[in-house]
C-alpha cells in the first residue's frame, strides 16, 4: 500500500489532526441536525453518525437505517460538512453511496470477518467508488487480521484508505472499555508509514472523562486524527451515552490539546520507545494478575493444609515455560532468571497468606 492518497486533501492541513465528530447514532432528524449545527459552528468539517448499529445482544437500538441517510443529506446541505457512516455489508455500501455519503468506515466486528470485508470490497469495486474508506481494528488484538482487512479494500481499487484505532476487547475489568494496546497501531504505522491512523478515544475510553487524556496521548504518538462521539444531549442518547460529549465540551477539549512539532529524525525512535513503555505497563498488569492467582492458591493450600512448594509441579512449569520461550527466540538463561524470580515471589506471597501476614 505505497500509493495511498490523502483522505480529504481539500480540508487537510499539514501538522493539524483530522477531526471527525458526531453522535454514536442518528436517532431523530432533530437530534442529528442540532448536533451537526453545533459542531459546524465550532469548526468541525466531517460529521459522523451511526445509521446501522451492530449490537452485542438483540433487543437494543440498532439504528434508524435508510431513512437516516436523508438526515445526512440535510446535514451536508445546511452546514456544508462532509458526512460519514459505518457500513457492514453490500446493501449498506450501496445505500450510503447512493445517498451521497462522503466517507464510510468499517466497524470492529466487520473487520474481523474476511467474508464481510471481501463483500464490501467487491461492492466498492463494482460501483467504482472513489471515496475515503476507514477500517477499524478488529475486536481482538490481531494485527494481521487488521492488515488483511485494509488490503482487501486496497485491492478493490480504493486509494484513500485510513485505519481507525478503537482499542481491543479483553477479558476482565479494566480502566478502559477497550484496552488501547498502543503497540499494535504503532507497529501498523511502522509497517505502512503512509497509512493515516485515526484514533477513537470514545470507544477506547468508554467514559467522557477519559476522552481528553486519550486524545492527547494519540496526538503525542503522532497519529493523524481523532474520531469522537458528540451528541447535543448525550445523557439522553439511545446508545453509548456515557462516552459521548456535547459539542461545547468537545470544542473545549480540542482547543486544549497540544500538537507537538514533528521531528522526523527521531520520530521512529520515539514511537519505538513508546511501544516499549506500553508493553512494560502491560507486563506489570499481567504480573499483578498472576500474583493475585498465586495468593488464591495460597488460600486454597492453607485451607487444605498443603505444602507451599511442590517440586514436581515446579519442575514441570519451568521446563515447559523454557521450551515455549526458547521457541520464541528468547535466551534460555534470561528466561530462567525471570521465571525463577516470578516463582520465588509467588512462593513468598503464598507463605504470607498461610502465616496470616498478607493483607
């Protein structure tokens, strides 16, 4: 993907992030137009709204559908904003293009499905479409699946292609709705330097108060823009109310963001260092979870009067981990040092549990 073109050359300015904003869902004509007018008054040039909404479980609001495309036409006529919406199948693409939508994006659930991606790509090729297409990362943290989805769009003849980083679903409770795992979009950037990457702090954070720091973090890492959910009355939103901002608050956030001066000679090194920082944080989280499991094992052993150290289990664990690690091209002596340290800490915490000294 070396011959990619700018998404919107008519409005993009060097050194300035591309901002896309609008409600999670186009709920009513009034709500859609009111939000668009407020955003346009604050200088937003690209309006987003969900027309078809994929829901995790049946019974939720799944979007107004085709009638809402008429509201996007009115947004464009009344405000001059460019319009965009999500598509997930052949019919969505056809209806959106017929309605004059200026940009489409493909959601996380769809980008994870090669059959759906190929159907969308084939439709774009058949219609000889020439609009920007953004592809969100798949739900699960799989870079190759994301790249494959992007390549299918590229192979359809589309050259105005961008990626949207919206975070990844992981099991358990976390600070974020979708854990950012920044090293994945950073690796995507290193692999395809010309590919615009737009960050979605609304879906990463899942809460309004996280949107500003996530937006600043995205810009600090040199990503190309932000797609943020904004609603004229977010508390009454029909979907994802907690992560939507009023246009006024969004305007305030955008004016407080700091845009760093680009330093081409150190950009790649900075990205790699930031990748190390993110991975280290993830390692610490994983280690903390492992120690919690060790403490639970300590409680079980105390209840059943079992010894803390069981030599057979210990030897099997170390041997299997060493085999797995060396297969990943890591040094055996390094691995042994790390594994022994983790084991010793696990034993220490279990002993504290058994002796009633742990909190």
